[in-house]
C-alpha cells in the first residue's frame, strides 16, 4: 500500500516522502510504486509561482489513473486560461489544485462504482437513482430488498468489492504566493478535503504509528517551531528517521524512498522544486538509520544529509559514503546494520 509522510520546514518550504513497496493482493510484494509526482508543468509553475505535488497510497493502478487524470484536467484548465487570455486563472494556489484533484478522484470513484454495479447487478448508478433499468428492451424496476442492499453497500464503499477505491489515500503539498507551504489530504470513500492543521501529515500503511512518532517529535519543539516549522536539515532527517521507524514497525513499507523538497523562496520552478531519489535516498536512509542507532554522531548525520539534498555541487557519492564509514563509532556494527542485522 505504501506510506506518504510530509513535514513543513518553514512558512514557504517543506518536503514529502514515499516508499516504493506494494503488496499485490495482500501477498506478493513488489517495489514498483511511483506515487509521488508533481501535478503541474514547469510553465504553470513559473507563471503562477506555484508548486503542487501529489503523494498517493493504495492500489497502484487506481493511484496512477488519479494522477494522470488530475494532470490532464489541470493542463486542460491551463490551456483554456491561456486561450481566453483571462487574468483570473482557475487555479492559483495549492488549495485550488487540491480541490480540482478531489473532484477528479470523486469522478473516478463514481465511474468505478457504476462499472462495478453494472458488472455485478446489471445496472449503473444512474439506473439505481431513477429506480429502474432496461434489459433486452424490457423495463426492470430495482426494488428487491437484497439487490437494493447490495447496491447500497457498493455505492457507500462498504463492500469488499470496492477495496481498490476505499484504500486510496493522498496528500497534496505545495507552496504558493498567497499562503506559503500548505498540505491537504483526502481518503477513498470520503467526500471531504482536509487541510493540514499541523506541520506534518501521514497517510497509508502504518500511518497511525507514524503519527505517534511525529507527535513525539513535535512535543520536543518549542511553540514557534510547532506553528511555523523547523530547520530544514533537522526536518529532513526527522522525516527520513520516522519513515525508517515506520518500515520497521509495519508491513507494506520498504524499498527506495522518493523525496520531494519544495522551497517557495525560489524565483522559478528549478529553484523551488527538488526531487531526490534512487541511490541518493538509499544512502540518506542508511545514514539516518545509522544515526538513529547511535552508530554515527548527530553532526555527521546532519552534515551528510545537507550535502545529499541541499548542496548538490558538493555531493559525491563515493566521498559521502567514505565519510559515512570513517565517522562510524563501530565499523563492524555498521556493516552488520547495513546488512539487515539488529545491532
């Protein structure tokens, strides 16, 4: 199913992280999820000073459809705005994008419910609403109590047949010129968009225990940090550390991480949007894990994390890995830890 965590660093900046693990049918584990993507193009971003990112958890094909259709809808709205030459674009803020995303998800849910009704019971949701349907030219009223009850279970997402939609969860984070950094989330089977009321968000596998770790972290902060965000290096390390802990405590979390860092102070898309993945996030994951197990000092962990994510010109994989091992308190234990042993 995967896990999605986000954390606010300052009024205009923050980050979101996902893993790549997914269980097919709840049994077969694969590391192919790619559920963290920017929703807007570079052109849109530069025109509106806006960044918006979707992080989804749940069925891979459904989440992929949702992301694809949101992008298509936003592109259509933007093309119409450019054609009209209007001064009032349809979306200008993260909230605008999140509301469009929710409507797209609701449309997809409506379509899948209708298809499921037709496949199992022979009529669509529109037929159910009007109380009858036609089969081979014959009008059939939908009034049998068992049929109505079964249809209502599907429509209300209470049926196991709608699990693929029911399990979809998403966080939309971004930064804009009006409200700075914001995060919104929505859930399968729900009709509401939720504004984050804290500096963190967590959805997907293990989000309950993950939230407890975030709460413990927040309780260690002073009032200003809890309201406005924390140092970007500390925030990044905590975001990875808490995700690491979640992978240990819960199933369906694992593989490489994908991290997107947003800095609303940037002048354009290239200065505001940073995607870190692959070997970089794997090295970061191991460095933070070693620090959490007292195998390297805090200052070394923070320094290496800063080089990996924020100081691209100073980053060298070989040099960073060498510094990681050379600062280990016990190299044998570090080797054992990186091979998956408990230390």
